[in-house]
C-alpha cells in the first residue's frame, strides 16, 4: 500500500514503513521537541538510537543561538 501511494504521489525513491518513522522523528526534532520525548515516542531503549536523528537535521543547528549573543543588550558600553 505504501509503495502504491508513494508512486501516485510521484515519489521515485524506494520507500518503506521505516522511512515514515524516520521522517516523523526528524520533523519532531525540527519542531523543537526534545530528544528524550522523541525517544519515548519511538520506543527506543537507548538514547543512542534516537541521537542518530540529530545528524540529519540542519534546521535544528540553524536555530541555535549563542548565549553570548543574548548578553549583548544587557549592558551599556563604558565611555
């Protein structure tokens, strides 16, 4: 069924049920859901199984803000 629907949608790459699971986890991560929650949702015993999704998402890396950047507006320069 999954392959039939993917062909109708114009997806040319091979697709398997695990592909949907992987996409689900990646989208959760990109939406800001923490790894521990994703681990529980996927039923992983080890956090190591869940951590592999962090290597996929560049969107998460792009949202990271340095704590030093937040300090910039907290003080005034000394004349």
